């Protein structure tokens, strides 16, 4: 989809702080984070809803991988996820630690590295 902001991120037209990428999925830091390390996990192919993603089991395995890395990176067991889909009309799952844990800051470079190092 040409106007979709997430499709533009997938195509590299908009920069992002990528924490994970494979053939089908991309995970990057949210530009307006709810907490340090707030990640959006999206399918690279445009689908309106999470429930439309054909390989939804693989999708949730990627989300799980991100959540486990966040637990280690931010030294917390409390990782939240959210699926709504009203802001951006491209399937996406929010995965983020509960607010500011252990004094972590909203530093994109640092938080991207912390998550990647724990995958």
C-alpha cells in the first residue's frame, strides 16, 4: 500500500530503529513510545488486521522473541502487548516493558542495542 507509513518503513523510505527483521516480519522502536523499549512488530506484507496475517503463528513467535529480549534488556518480567489497529491501518502488535523500569530512559539508540543484544 503506497500511503501506509508501516509499508514505507518496510521499504526503507522512512528510517526506523530496527530491533529484528526476517523475511516476513519487522520489529522497530515506536516513534512515540509508551515506555523505554516500546516496539512495533509488523508483517512486511500489508495486512489490515493482525487476524489477516496468513502465518499468524510465526508472527506471534516473533512477538514472543521480542518480549523475552525485552525482559532481559530491561530486567523486568512485566512486558505488555497491545493489538488494536486503529491508528495505523497495517497489522501491528505493540510490545513494551511496563513504563519506566529500573530508570531506563527513552533513548532510541541505547534501547535498540539493549534489545538486539538480548535476542
